[in-house]
């Protein structure tokens, strides 16, 4: 009988070692190294047949036929629909709605689905499906964790789409290690990818994430699949964002926006109308910024509160905005514009639970801070889009015309942008575009 070989493998990065260690030498994580059995690959004495290489001009481009889903937001993020034979990995925090999104797709899309769950029983899945609304009679559900059982169900049912919830619960009989280990995830994913490519079967994989926000398991998992989607959002808010971190068949710049309701996830076709609260009071520290998420312009309410620091050290707290960028903007206002904010508490909030990284939000954040600092109201019919430089200048941003059109569509009267921007061609428009060079000029224009 052949001797079994064992090694110590990091469950975070896949690093192998001959001895156990408390801290992984590769990724620096603690208590992630577990003993696993290494399989001996048989040595093949037969020489493989040489496949002749072809010139790139002689290669034929296959027709990429996509399958449209009833979920327009998912179609947008995938680049126009599901590509047959593709493997799609969806990651996100617990309770964010990953299983709900895919169960909703399987019970409403008129295709033959096989939904494999290793985390919920069939009765639990039925309860959620009834709440969502079952419209697809060809949705098959199985609760299993064995990879061999899943493969048998694929051969028996011949589904059009396969959903695995989740890949960390699958276990292959060929490897003597616990589910969720690096070896198990790699082996099960390899087998599912082989099935997907050979049968032209689209496969959705749900993946757990670590406390740092990365998909659990070896990093090679994200390299193996065709598309990696990240489901984001604050569990205390109703809105969810679906982003593409990797997409071999489309762009990674698109996002999908959902609202979590009692009956599942509702698509948000026009998020700007929801992210802007309708107020009748004239309150300071509130203005509207025009951000770009992917190729989608969003008008988002920016809130700021500036108050005298009660304790010795001023506080800088943000929600949905980069704290380091806020510190840079405050330094610009202090040094270049003469506003004394060093001894002030500054709080920034982007409504709706969104986390924005668009530099064009600088102008709205600065406007909200100045409005709260001076306690002067900014009209809600004004929108702001511009990047702030270190010298206090307002810099031009990309896709300005798209932002202006979104603000005009929602009935805004004025939009403040950088004066050096390439403005759209003159035409009859219901919105006034105002260019500003520096923050001081913006302050004079708004507050006199």
C-alpha cells in the first residue's frame, strides 16, 4: 500500500509547508494552516500528442450567444446576459442576499434550473421560494454536499443552469480533508468547471468571504472562474450593489442596484430618485453630488455636519466616503482657502448606504462642509460634480455630459462643474451649467 503524504496548507492563500506554524509565512494570517493529504499523481510514460499551433489570423471567432434573464440589473453587470458554459462566482457578506438573488432567478426564469444547497434544507428553500413567487415549473432543488451526488443529479436532470450554494460546502470523496479547505475548494471547482465547459452549462457559484472582505479559499479560485461578482451593501440599509470584479465576457465597470423588500430583491431602474430625499425644510450641510458608478450616473445626497470639537482631538467620521480623501479636502480648505477646520468635528454621510469612490464627489462634499460650517442653506435644485486638487482648484471629470443629462432629467436647475471642462454642445437645455475655477469662487457664488 502506497504511503500517504501530508502537508500543512494555509486555508487563506494556499501556502504549503512541511511543518505547522501559527502564522502563515506567505500571507501573514494566524491559525489558518491545516494538515491535508497530498494526492500522488500517477506518472504517465506515454508521450502526449503534439497539437499544432495556429496563427492568430487563422483562428475563427465563435458567435457569443447570451441568454437574457428576467433580471435586467444582472444582465447589465454580466455584459448582456449569461454566456453558456461560463462559471460565475458571487461573493458577499452573510445575509446580504446572495442566495435570494440566485433563488429568485431560478424560480422566475423560464429555464431548467438545478439549485444545489449545502447550507439549507429543501423545506427552508421552499419557504423562501413561496415568498418570492414561483413562476418556473422546471426548477429542481437538492440539498447535498457531496460532489459525486451533485454530478449524478446533473446527469439525471440535464439542467440549463446550475446553481451551487455554496462552493465551500462541497466535498469530494477523492480528498480526505474537511469541506471548505483549500484542497476541497480547488478540486470541486475544477470538476464543476470541466462539467460547465464540456456540457456548455452555465454555473453559478456562491462563495463565502473572510472578515477582511475577500472570497474565502485559495486566490486561484477567482482566477479559475470566468466572472467574479461582488454583492455589497449595508445590512442596516435596503439597497444592495452588484459589482463585477472580473468578467471575461464583458466590462467590469457596470453595477446593478437592488432594494431588499419582503418578497425578495427589487431592481432599482432609476436609483437617483430613491437616493435623494424630498425635503421641504431649508437645512444646511446638505447638497446633491453627481457620481458615476460604472457607466451609470447617480445623483446622491451628501450630508455634512461641522461642529466645535468638545474633546481635545477633533473627530473625522465618514460613512460611504474615503476618510483619507476627506482629510485631504479638509487640509485644502484650511491651507488654501482659509477656513479654520482644524478644531472642528467633521462628519460626512452618503445616503442610501452606498460606498462611492468617484473623485467627482469632492465638490459636493466640500460644498456640504462649507454649508454646515457657515450654517447656510444650499438649494436642493443645485447639483455638484468636480474633483478638488491640492491647490484648491476644481478639476475636470470624465463623462460630464452623461452627468448633466441625469441631473436635467431629474429636474435640477443648476449644476456646478470645473470651468475647464469640455461642456456639451450648445442646445436647448433645462439646466444651467456653471463653471468654477477654485473653491473660493464656488463659495462666493453660493454664499456671497
